C-alpha cells in the first residue's frame, strides 16, 4: 500500500515537473473557448451550430492524448521547443561515494590517489557510458547495481532492472552475479549465467551501460605475487646437475 502511494506521488510530481497538468488544463480551456466561438460564428455562416460543435468536441477529445504526450516529452521555452530532460537526470542518488571523477579531472586523474580516502580497496569499477560515465567506484564489499534508488550503485535508466546485478569481494577475488535482470549482464561480450569471477580490465555491460574493472595491487600483494612466481632451486639440485 505504501509503495503504491509512493509511486502515485512520484508520478504526480513528475507530471507537475513536466508541466503536463498545466498544459492539459490550458488545452481544455482553449477547446472550451473554441466551442463558444463556434456557437456564435457557425449560425452566422449558415452552418448547423450543433453539428459543427459536435465535430469540434470530437476533435478536442481525440487531440487530448496527443497533447498529453507532447507535453510529457517536450516543453516550449524562450529558445523554442525543447525535449524535456529525463527524471533520471534530476534525481539525487544516494550512491556510494566515487573515488574519483574523470569528468572533473580528465583522464589523467583516473585512479589518482586521494590522501583523504582510505586506501583499503583492491577492486575498482569505472563507468564508461550512461549517467555515471566518468565516475569510478571502489568495491570493498557486496554492492547491488540497479535502477532502484535503494541500490548501493543506482543506475537510473530504463534498460537496467531495479536490482540488476551484484558485485562481491571474496578472498581478494571479485565476483558478479546477475539478479534475474530483464536484459541480462554481459561480461566481455558473453552473458553471465551464474556467479562469475571478474579479472583486471574485464568489461561489464548492463544493456548499454558499460563498466571497466580495474584491480589495484598494493605493495604487499605485488610482493606476494612476485614471490609466488619465483622459482627456487635447491643447492642439492645444483650439485646433482654439476
């Protein structure tokens, strides 16, 4: 019940923001004024005022949904007719804070360390398209990506499901899981059908929204990897070889 009332309230507020109600009321007033003019002018011109009024009324009713649709998508401004900005662009999202903003610092600022931020993350996802384009986010724990504002990373676009996919970090590895989305989750061009491990430079696509995965290796991790790749030769093996 509460969710229905919230959806109704948000729809009414969107109607007010797009000035649909005002435009429709103005349309009704204009149609009413036209009917009054027809009642006066039609008899003077020798036409049946009832018949003409009926046609005008039919045309007014047929034109109402067209007026509603035009008012929803377009607005008349001082610079002409402009397309109304999507509600997505005006929402205030409660997303996790980005670690950087390439829209402000340019490409050279990508993954630039900020001393005020805790440098305790290994995995980063960077939005390359969509409303979050240019923003990078650290993945420290489970994150749900989706259209709903309740998601840790809300991507308010119609092609993304309310809860589209989940990112999780487990034992230093990053995993992604599709949450039954309508358009699916693609990893490097292939649909993710189950919980799938992500690697450095992987591409994650939620329909037309693209994220790039980056793995940050801290010094201890780099040293561990170098140690794991080092081949140790025992002295006894050297003596046998000699």
